[in-house]
C-alpha cells in the first residue's frame, strides 16, 4: 500500500482486510459502471464531492488520480472552486491548499 495514504486508512486496511477489500471493490464498481463519464471527469467530480465534505484524504487522492487520468492543474483548481457557493469559503480554500500540496509534491 502506498506511503501517501493516511495512516488511519492503512491501519483500517490492516485491521479489517475483508471489509477494506469489499469497500475498494464497491468504489471500483461505481467507477466502472459503464456510464459515459471518462476517468478524468469522474475524478474531478469526486474531487468536488471531497471538497464539499472537507475530506483532506479524498481531496488529495482524487487530485492525484485526476492528474494520472490526464487532468491539468487548472482543471483541479476549477473543480474545487466550483464548490465555493455550495459548500462555503473555508472548505474551498482548504481544498485548494490540499490540491496545491499534491501539485507541489509532483514537482
């Protein structure tokens, strides 16, 4: 498991491997449902959702995955900015900071 994953997530996976595997399979099934959305767009949407619930781990995860799927840095920032009027200024600013941390780590 990657070192960039949060320690609580890694501990959960270690303590409850069957539940963790089922959870990961559910997430994979949702992404692969056969809908028309391409991976880049799916991760940008998930980035917006993660911003709304103020989940640092999910923001960083979907930012990384969106980049791997071909998203540009300005697309990540735009996806987060779209949450501003729905989720509020503090959550949006925090998510922008987390996205910038991901971008800085990539160089």
